[in-house]
């Protein structure tokens, strides 16, 4: 039996083995399902939303309808007659864009600086490490608030840029450690001996072998950025009304909790399920890319 196991997985790349492990993890598959639903809603909200998210229904049969009362508004309407289900669906697109693009900004900056610090070491490493430590010393929420305070009415690109500028230090530290552990590898030394430039060595040989931890971290960061956008909106510095942001819906529900509790419960539950889905998927990826895990 000891000889069968290696043959069973012979010729498979680490990525293929990781995908196999993810498929065997039921929680990771469930999280991936939540991610797929969010992507579908975010990319094609018009196919699923029954109404325009800012359209107001003020007639007697529709205004302030509780959930499951009127089939035209399955999840009810808010205080000014907007369909809650439609706002939740369109809000998925906002959360997805902020989460993905905010993570992309953080990963780009973090990978660039982390790779430079880990590969060149010396003065370059010291300077980048001190900049990273400085960003770590500043509370991320206060830094994001300070960046958003520059704009009176923040737009999506300002919000995800702020979240990206807040989140890159963690990426840089992980990438730096990975690059330091790989730069002395035989294939890296061989590439250097063949006369390849530093950029070629980094892009062709080192960074591709860092992709596992980067992908896992990016998945978890998307969940954190979705939660961060909701938190900033709840503090009143997110997207201005009438944007159908989940955080904005929570803000609107504060004064109406006792008479219209579904306005706060539904977006809060949606945020919780979304963040849980990304975290489960990210945990599954982390276990799958762990070299200590068996296929």
C-alpha cells in the first residue's frame, strides 16, 4: 500500500492536488458556493432583482410592507418604500467590487514591496520594513477614516483605494518572508548563474511559488474589506445615499429598529453569511496549499 499512494497522484501539480483537497473539504465547498452566489448577484443584479433599488413604492399596498406579506416585495420595503430585496441584491455588487478591488490594490502594493524587500535585503529591506512597521503602528480604521475624510462624498474607487492602502502591510510581510525562504533555492541560484536579471528571477521563479499564500490571504482579505466597507458606511463615511450599500442599509435601520426590525436584520445577516463564506473558502484554501497536508 505504501507504493500505491505516490503512484495515485504521480504527475499532478501542487495546484491540482490543492484543488482536490478543497473539493474534499465540505465547509470550503459551502463557502465557495456562497462566493459564487455573490459573484452572480454582483455581476448580473438586473436578472435577480425584482425592482430598481432606488424606486419608491408609496401606494397603500406596498409602503412599509413587512417580509413575506406581499409577493411583490418578498423581503418588505424600507421607510420610504424601496424594495429591500432589490437593495440587497444590488448591494452585493458594491460589496463585491469594494472587496475585490480593495484586495487587488493591497496585493499589488504588498507583493511589490515585499518582493523587493525580501530579494534585495540590505538597505532596501530595512527601508521597506520600517515603512511597513509604521503602517502597522497606525490603527487601520483611523487610517481609512483619514483617507476618506478628504472627500465629502466618497465614491467606490475612493473606498476600495483606502481599504487597499490600509491592508497592504500584511501582504508585504508575508511575501517578504516567502521570498527570503526561496531566494536561496537551487533553481533560483541556477537562474542567476544563467545571467537572468533580478526582475526575471522574481517574476519567473520566485513569485509563482509564492502564489499559494497570496491567494489564500487575498480570499480572506476580500471578506475583511466587505466588512470594512459596511463598517465605514455604518459610521457615516461610506457611500452616500441612495446607494444600496449593505452598510448604508444598516445605518438607515438604526432609528427604526423597534418598528421595522427587518431593515437591520436582513443586511446584517447578508453581511454575516458573505463574510463566513469567504472565510470558510479561505480556510479551505489555506489547508489545501499547506505542504504538510496529505492529498
